[in-house]
C-alpha cells in the first residue's frame, strides 16, 4: 500500500542503540553434586572375581575382591557429598556478594541510560549512520522523465529549497542500467539521502505494466530499494495518483520523515493522504486498457506525449542482491 517507506538497516539499529556500559559482575557458578551411579562400578565385580579365581585366593579374600568396586563407589560418593556440602556456604556467600554488586550495577546502568541521554546518544548514532551513506553525483545526460516527475519536482523545490535534485546516481554498472532515483532529497549538512520514487502502473508509450507486485508477492523494485538501503539511503515510494492529486500531503509525509530522522520530531500539521493499494500485473494491464493514468493526468493538465530517450548504460559492477526490508518507519 502506498506510500511505502524503507529504512536503512544501519539507521534502524542506530535508532534503537543503547549507551554502552560495562558488562557487570559475573554470577558465581552454582556447585553441583558429583554423583556417580552404582551401575558404573557393577561390571567390575566379575573381573575381580575372575582375578581372585586365577590367583587362587581363599573365598574370604575373593569376596573382598568382588566387593572392592562397591566399596570404591561408596568412597567416591561420601567424598563427593562432603565436597558438595563444604562448597554450599562458599557459594551462598559469593551469591550474596554478587547480588549486591549486580544491584549497584543495575542502578548505574539505569542512571546512565536515562531517557534524555539515551535519546541524545541514539541521535548521535543516527547521524553517524547518515554520514556513511554513499553520496550521489550528477549525470552528464538527462534521462527520460515520467509525466508527473517534473510537476512534483517543482513542488518539492518550493517546499525544500536547495535540498532536492534530479539526474543523479550513486554508481555505474557494467552492462546494467544505472539505478537512477526519480527525485533525490539531499541534506548535505547531515547527509540524509532519500530516494523519492513515483510509481506508475504502466508506461504511457508502450502500455507495459511496471512497479507491480509479482506472483511471489514481492514488489518488482525490491532489489532496487534494497540496493539504496544498503548504501545508507531511505526510500519513499508514492503512487503517481497520490503525487498528482495530493502533492502537498506527499510533501507533508516527506517532511515528517525528515523531522523524525534528524530531530526525532513530527510535523505539526501531520498528513492525511489517501492510501493507494499496490497493483499486480493483471491489475496494471487493466489500468492500461481503461487508460486510468491518462484520466488523472488530464485533470491536472499533465498528459502530453514526451520524446523517448534511450536508456543510459553506464559502467561498473552490478550490485549484489539485498535482503528485503520492512515497509514502515521504525520510530
């Protein structure tokens, strides 16, 4: 369901980080009774009887030979019980000392990890994570834009002056189309980078379904989004219909995300955007047949034929596939 927000894993971990403290006292090991079962010694009775027979000793001595394993078991048991009994008072003394030191340690941890200091520490960790995000650079050529991208870009420039950009990428791939964000929010002071995507159900020129949920239940842009998350970027996806009909509410949501990340605050006005369900391949095909996109684009005067530009092919290694992420803010 749109809007979709994906958070870098490093930022999630930073937002839930705890102030480092010492590990605290070690709990003493509780003594255990070292009891050996009698059946371990019973098999030795027959060998001892055989030995007595071979040696030709008197019957009384033979009985002593046969009873020796049992006698040894009794000795081991008595010795073990004595050691166990002697260790209990020592353990109880160590345990009382441990409990006192653990209580003091827990109180220190609670004082160190108080809410105000924890919030400040987590903010510092978030900023450190943001600093590690890969910076984009400008393309030498301008790629083809969707019908609504320039429209929304102009509104974003007004709401976030000097913070939004187009025609930028992170890196180049060999024999692979570069992952180019529709629009980038880039706060160069904090290095907060957000890939702002506008998802259309199909391409106007070719009628080809895009940005759909495949048969395995995954969005066709999962790999792409995971790539940006792995580079330290946030990803926010709006449906084109949301951007066209409610651009200011989309901006409010973006502002809310920015304030949550950078200042742990929420925008005062909030946002009341109509949520749009994601679509599968068949639904996107149906939208194409009924010219659903053309309907809302024409109402805003945004429907026009655009010249087709060949995709920009760049050079470098293809990105590895990343794991899926959660489509929600973790804070």
